C-alpha cells in the first residue's frame, strides 16, 4: 500500500495510451477478490480516471468498510456478493450443463459457483463483465483452474498460457519502447513445439494490438542460430520455423527470430558481434522462453531486482480477456492490468473475428 498517495496512478509509456482509449470506451472489469484494500483503491481510481466500470466480488459490508477507512469513493463501483447474487441460480444451472457435457456430475455445483473466481469466470463468459482480474489473494492455480474450466478456449490454441507485460523507461535494451512482453511465465512447464508456436504467434498478435506497429518476437534459448546442439535448442528452432509459417500464412504484422540468446534478442551491439546478419535489427518486443522456469525467474528478476513495472499476467488462449496478478501486486500493477484487459476486450472482435 506504500504507493498510495505517491503518484502511483500516473500513466507510463504503456498505460498512458490505454487510459486514453478506455476514456472513450470504458469496460466492465470484474475483480474476483474484492475484499482487498488495493482493489478498493484501484476501483475508486478507475472511476476517477473514467477508464472503466469496476465490479468487486466480496462481502459488501467488508468492502464498504475498507473504502471508508481508505477514504475511497465508491460511486459507480459495483459490489457483488456471489453467495447472494441474483445470477447465482442461473450460473449454477449453466455449470451443471457444462459439466454434464464433460460427463461430470458435481457434488455441490452451487457451492462451486459461489466461489469468487468461478463466479467471475462465469461473468465474463456470459457477458456480465468484459474482463476479469484475480490472483491478488488466491494462488495462481486457483484462478487458472476456474478460467480453463468455464471460459471457452480460443480455436486453434490447444493450451492456455500467460504473458507478462514489463515496463521500464530506465533499464537499457528494454525493447524498442521500454515495453517487453514475456511468455509463458505462468502455466506451461516445458512447452511442446506446437505450444511454443502458439505462444509466439498469439503473444505477438497481442503485442501488435497494444503497440500499433509491426512487432518482433524472439524465441529464446541458450543457443543462437545453431551455436549449441541440444534437444531444447532444437525444439525452439522447430517452433521458430512453425511460427514463421503461421505468421506468413495469416499475414500477421509479426517478425519471428530464433533461436536466440537473450543478449542477441535485446542488445543490437551483442547481435552485431554474434550474428552479423542481424545488424541494424531493432530489439525484440516479445520474449518467448523455452520453459516455465526460465520465464518465471526472468520475470521476477526484472520486477524485484531491475525495478521494472509488471502488468498481468494476461491469460491467453481463451475467448475472454482475463489476468492473474501475483499476491504481491501493487496498486499500480492492478490498475495497469485492469487497463490492459479492458483494451483487450475492446479489440476482442478485431483480434478474434470468429469469436
């Protein structure tokens, strides 16, 4: 909470353009863990900035008491208690139908739906909210489980994954504009060639829609262009070829480079020394990691040692925008994440015209 009152809501190179878009097209963002002072403060700030319509899940009395203690205005902030919500019966019946199609009979579907993360997932799936943010209290697996179980998957993507958005205007070689997209930082332990391909292409598409220009995706490895012979490097090379073919077929505004060491992907001077054919190429916008360990550790080091701001992680591969934030998330991180999924919701039909 130390950020509150110290300019924590000031826009940066990433969130500034998002705020301007959302002022014209505010979206309904449901926070699955609303009984959190950080969420209450961010909800009030969203209304003040006119960038969204926040919906907080939780006990109304507890949330209102937090708002009073913080001095946060709750005008235009909706608070829903899933246990007493008008949609609880409807969502329970829908869950029963969903599970029956899978051959599963739930022992207590009403109790399941009344859990805030399941209720929030139902809200975005059935149009009661435009996007979801959760994880500030619960474990990541809890949020992922609800989303995967209840939100329709994206056609052509077999496995959901996450992308973290990192911002730093001080660290050197931090992408062309001070923004980096990192994937998969949260779900896939050791991605297959097919999964790496999907991660590269879909994260590249996401980055393109945020930055509004052709983006460069780097497929990271301990090897650069066959400099080392290993199974992991071969897997990244195969995914690079497959991603290039998919991008070419669909004419996406994405360049795929790989396999590359991190310095080659981000530092033009290092690229010139190690790969002369990459002279004058701009730094990567998107970093795709060969496994979860490498991605998650890199994300945490950039945040807690490098001082970069982190938004998300956005959960991709689903047909509704959602994000899982860490339990250590700051109000600034929550606000930027809400803006990110809000803008993703605006561009949903453009990105996925077939739903």
